[in-house]
C-alpha cells in the first residue's frame, strides 16, 4: 500500500470516510478549519452530508440527530468551540449516541491564541458537560495516528454507544507526514436502536430523560459499567526504553515526539531514561504506570498546560513515586534542550538523594 | 349521558393510528396523558397524529420532541421518536432529515424553547429551507418551569419573573417569530392559527396537515404557529383560557397566513449515491512511488528550516523537499509555522528527512537554514550548529553575522530567478542549491516530486530550470563568507 504525504487535519477526514463516516456538521475555528474544509470537499462526493452549522451548539446537536438516525457522524473544533459543544456531548452520552469529535487544541482561557496548548485536557478528558458521564479520548502523536485513531474512534463510539474525542494539538493537525490509509470498511449495518424513519425502527426512542430517580440511577450505573469495560479493554499506551528506565518521561501529542528525541539523546549519554505515552487519555493507562513504577525512580510529566494530565499521573502513581513537572503554556512548546536539561537535573537529584540514603 | 342524548348524538371518539393505544412509556396512569385539563397540547397532538394517519406516513415519521411540557410527546406517538435538548430541535431535525431523506421529520416546540434559547436554531433551519415541518405551540409563557416570562409573553402579562407584568422597557416587546421567519427567502409555508373554537380547530388542522404534506412533497420548510392555552399557569379555567387567547393573545399575535409559496416551490433534490471507488475520490489510490535508487548516504538525517516572507514559496519549498524524501524511500516530516506569524506575513517550516523513524518534527538545530529574507536570517542564524549550511537570499551576509564555523551561500536568488524568467522561482533555485549541498535526496526523486505537485507545464519547466540553476550555483567554488559593509 502506498504512502501519502498529507496534513494531519486532512488525514482525519479521509480516514473518517474510509471508516464509514457519512455525516460532518461543523463550525470553522483555527487550527481545526482544514478538517471542516476537507469534509466540505469529500462528504458530498461520497454520498455523505456536510453542513456548516450556525454555531458549535447547533453542530453538536446535528451530530445528535444524525447519530440518532444511525449514521456514523463527526465534527471538529478547538478549545472555545469544544466548550460550546459540551451541552450536546452530555446529551449524547446520556442518550447513548455514538459520535466522533476531533479537538485540535489551541491556547486559552478565553480567546487565548491559536497556537498549541494542551489545556483542553480537563474539559475533554474529565467531561466538560453536566452529569455522570465520560468521553473516550484518543491522543494521536503523528499523522499516521490521526488516521489509525480516527478509524478506531468510530469503532469505539459504536461499540460503547458514546462520544469519542480525538484530541490532537495544532502541531499534529498542521504537520505533514507520510501515511498509509486502511481499506474502507464495509458499510456499517444500521444500529438496531437507531430511529431511521422505517417500520423496523418505528418503536425506537432516543432520549436522555429519566423522570424516575431509580430509573436514572440504574441508567447512570449502566453508563458506569460501560466506562469500566472501556478501562479493562481499551486502554492504550506506548512505551520506549521503559524496561530499565530510572527516569520516565510522560507526555502525549507533540510533546511525546519531543520526549522520544530527548530520551534517545539521554540514552546516548548513558542515562536510563524512558518514555511512557498515554494514547488513551480516558481510559487512562493507570496499570502501565503502576507496573513501570516498580523499577522507575522518578516520573517527569511534560505538558503544554499548567498540569492537567499531571493530576491523572499522580492519581495513577498514588504517591509511590515522585512526579516532577515541566510546563510550557501560551502556545510555547518545550524545546528538546529545555527538556533534556530538566531530565539531567532530575537524574542528578535522584543520584544525590540515593547518596544520602546510603550515608544514612 | 342519558339515553335520550345518546340517541340524539353519535359519540365520535376516535384514536388515530399514530397514537399508542396505551402509554407504556409513562410510569403511571397509562390510560391518560400527563397534560393538564384544558391544555392545548392534547388537541394539537391529535391533529399531528391525524395528519400522519391521513398522509399514510406513520412508518416514515420521526418526531422531535423538545424541552417543556411536550418533552414527553414520545409517550403518545407511535412513530420514531428523538428527544432533543432545549431549543435544539431544529438542529436535530436538520440532521435527521438530511441523514434519512425518506423520513418525515416533525419538530415540535413550545415558545420558550423555540423563540428564546432556540432562536438561532429555528432561524437558520428556516433560512436553509430545511425540508422539515415545525409545529410551534405558543402559550406566551414558560409552563413546565413554573410560569416565567417568555419572549412571547404579552405586555403587562404577569409571570413569576415579571411579577409586576411585562414591560417593554425592561423585557422588550413580545417576539413575533413567525413574522420574523416570514421575512426569509426559503420557507415555503408559515401560518399562525388558534384552537379557540371548532372553526379555529378545523383551520388549525388544515394548516398542520399542509405543513406535513409539504414535506412529503419535498417542498421545504413549513411552520405552523398555534396559539395555545395553559390554564394551570395562567390560573384560569379551560374556558376562560380559550377566551383569553381569542380576546387578548390574538391582538398581539394575529391569526393568518404569513408566508405561502407552496405553489412555486420545487421539490428538494435527493443526494447522489456514493461512488464505488472511495480511494480514488479521496486521492489516495495506490500509486507506485518512484524510488530511483538507494540514497547515496547510508544513514540520512537531514534537518532543514526554511523561512521568509509569505508569498516567497517557503512552505512549497519544504513540501517538495519532503515529497522528494518520501519518493526516495525515506521518512519525512514537514511542519509549518502557523498562527500569528502566518498572518503577519512571515512564514517558516521545519523539514526532516531521515532513514530512521522521525522522533520530533520540530527542527531547533537545522543542518541547513534557508533564509529567504533578512529577518529570517537573524531569527534562526544562531540555531545552525557548526558545520551547517546557510543559504541566504542576498549577495552578501549582513555585517553582524560573523560566524566562521558555517558554510554560507549568499546569492540574490530572487534576482537570479527574475533573470531566469520568473522571480517567483527563487525558492526553487534555493532548493536546488540545498539538494546539491546535502545530497540527501537523489535528483530523480526531486523531479518526481515536482511532477506530482506542479500541475502546470509552464511552471514545471520554470521550476526545473530554477532547480538546475541552484545546483550550478552550489557547484561554483564556495567563497569565504563575504560580509556587507
């Protein structure tokens, strides 16, 4: 299969089409607009629907409608637009409707700026809308993963009947890399719960309202059971040099690419440095952290936020290992050299603390 | 009822097929609705169900229920049901209809839902001429939440949030949504009706049926506004309520036809079927990459930063370089600067070409800096490691760039390009020089990249000439760095 040099944002749309997506409802925002533009180009050509909505609020509710009708459907946005979509995402989780939302993150709060931050973590991973629900969150770090994880996102959305967010930073969205595209899926069958305007689906109802407390409680427990199943079966992470790593670097998206370069250089200098990259941010790869912590001395989280994923790393390690944090925000990216210097310092500190232990 | 009366009148009680016989979705009292005595929803529901029956569309119908007292419309209608968020029914209906064009989508909304929180959604669905039918039930108040002021509340009307009555100064005037929508091009049919007496009910039914029939015929957006009653919140008897609609509400919301162009409307087109070959449509059909030969250097790891003004072809230079690397069987990455820089007129990109998988696509220490203007040279000059190359688009380096550990080719590339035929090929001359000095990719793969990306024969020829010129310039003996001034 040949490889194609393609921008991350455009790759998402082509992968979505191959995954059977036939509906895209969106609203333009930098740095995600190329996705909406590519969808405008391709959806009508493949018998799908493209519509630029009047707002992100309308767009996500259009996903609600298309998904209710049994169509694989997606949208794309960034920080401020994702905030507006939280209403619809909560309703879709409540009504158990699958959809894929691509969040090509930018810097906030408020208008912030259009360069990359990873500060959507809380609103996306923890669920920015109301109610007891989660979204499944996938974090690509290459254009190939923009393809692979988009395809996976549609499968997970259908399997769990839940919104899935593909959360990538502006770098991954804007960069070009060679990718291989998978074969197109055979047309997905109409889900049995869909409301498609046919005799067979006439008795179906899509709703998130449960007037009776006990019924709502049972519904929420049912949703929880799905999230628990996702925790058991869908957790994904990539590890590099973790077998003997003393310092484990943790990051996702573009940061993980920088961490891989840093780890390679640190290894060349004889430092035992590894990388743990969460690919699923929910479910979070807690078990991988626990396993690696048996050998590692310190974890270094690098994020383009003020420490949002950091909280999940600390929860995963539950105080068993120190967690150091390197943060850049405002659209700035931690440089290779900056991270390397930070790592060298941690190695030094770690060695010193051991000496103290030995002396004692 | 006495026997006498039964003999005088035929009891005409009928249940439309589009209603469930028993309301199993209700938790209790499954033989009756949850609506209050005298509420308009019962009558209006029956009209909708009757029209579904008459048009023979029960299996095709999808009812979008709103937030408000009619949130539970799905208790009663034996059709496909989708319950929407507050105000969003028209957005939901839009996508249901566009996804399933054979379905008949009825969006049922109250006045708080439609005219306040959902004002954007109804306006744009109407303006797009969505082929849906909207039943808009206006009772001038938020009922389910307990009687707060709505955009449709009459002047002087008391509500729990206008305890002294609505004032134009404070809350503005009652919003006539139907008249607003009537000003749009797209809607085919808008009418306001009442249900105050049998005559009005008969007219209301004709309107509801027409709004749905228009959709069956594929004509476009139809809306029926029905002035309705809420005896509970209004604190009136059902009869008083009906009288109030007639005597008071109709003065602010006059009944009648607001927009009617059913006769001129053309049926909506159905979408084209999907083509057989998705990969071809997506431009990702398998294609043989031209891999001319193994790259000369066994281990390639080239990091390039290209920078200049927007319009100098900075990003294209990088893209052709990356495509050429891919043609040569190498790993590549191309990362543009984006954001404010892009808008302020300068532009730069990071390109990596490697025989190994590429970790970071960010180039912070470029082996080659292609500086197409002076600000770019200054911005990245110090980042080039010793032994690296600087290609600079002037005939000499500025005086302050004094490093002696760099290879420099300073030429007025834009001027040379102009002399060669077109100043816009300056980027290609610099690319030619870059490929010559690094040897990272074979020339054939560069030419193949050009052919893939440059579709015009004229430009292909100009670019090829420019690349060759760049190669020549690099082959000329490299001078000691010359400084200006």
